[in-house]
């Protein structure tokens, strides 16, 4: 069965600094991988997803993630943090027709 | 295009009462997923439905919980005889097709059991 591990339940960065949120997965077959963002008291919004093809995936709001099969990782990055990026971020995986399996989330704080 | 609608957004129930959560998928979407989010936890899959059919209920507690997605109207998640441990945010997502790789989430219903 697939699983997702997000390293760091809370990450804090300065405005303008690099954002790096880590995600490792386990899957017995090539997975589909996702990053979602959740703002307080709201639902989840898809940031980006990897299904097939190019391993570097660009998403909304300047975020991108790279699928590294050898490391079973799908880390999320953004070159320069903005105050509006403060939110909870969830990594998720699908294997075949299974439902989304989510990590526990990483809360990103951005310091002015 | 309206997004996924959920109502109510907040629901307070006393222990032992019933909770009914509604989810209206995006127009043209016939697949609905329900997830539960406990405090400090990620979302956990509960059930996957297509119109009039339950496809996968492997994440649904065996007792007190049920879900439906009728031919007409919203999908309903029903929790009977609620307990304090049912307090959580319940999200639904809709999709236009199988495979689950294109899910659009609603704003959630926050259930509080007192």
C-alpha cells in the first residue's frame, strides 16, 4: 500500500527566502503525485501534479516540484517566499485507481 | 462555473444526534469522494461514489456512517449517533472521470460534537 511522509510539520522561512517542503512516498507501481495547499478554514486547492512525462512540474503561484524516482521524493519548492504563501501544504499519492493518500501536512509560516 | 459546494459549512451536534453533510459536485462531475480531516492530521479517504453506486467504502467506519449519491441531488454523508471523536472537518471532492487524478475539493463541513 502506498504512503506519504512529509518531513517537518512546521516550516518557517523569511519573506523572499527559498521554500522547500519535503515529501517522500512509497509505492509499488509508478505513482501519480500531488501537492495541495489549504488556507485556514478552506478546502484544498491543487498546486501541481505529476502523472507522466517531465519530472519537473510547474504549478500555480510560482511553485514547482521534481519527481525523483531513485529517491522516492517529490519535494515542493518556490524560489522566493511571499507572505501570501503561509498555509498548510499536503503531499498526496495515487496508485492506479486507489483514492488519494495524503501526508500529514506541513504548515508554512512566512516571516516579514 | 460553480465549484464543489458543501453545506452546512459548520455543524454542531450533541452526542447521540444525527449529522447530515451535503456535497454538490461540479457541473458535469459524476464521481464524488469523501475525506475526513482530524486535527493535526492529513485527510483520510472515506468513500468513493458514482451516481447511485458506492464504488469504494474501504475508509468508512463500519458502524454509524453511510453515504449516498442519488441520481438527482447532492451526495449525502450521514453519521448516526455522533460521538465526540466524530468532530472533524469533512471534505468532499468531485471528479469528471475515474482514476482520481483530477479531484476538485469543496470548502468542507466542520462538525463539532458537544
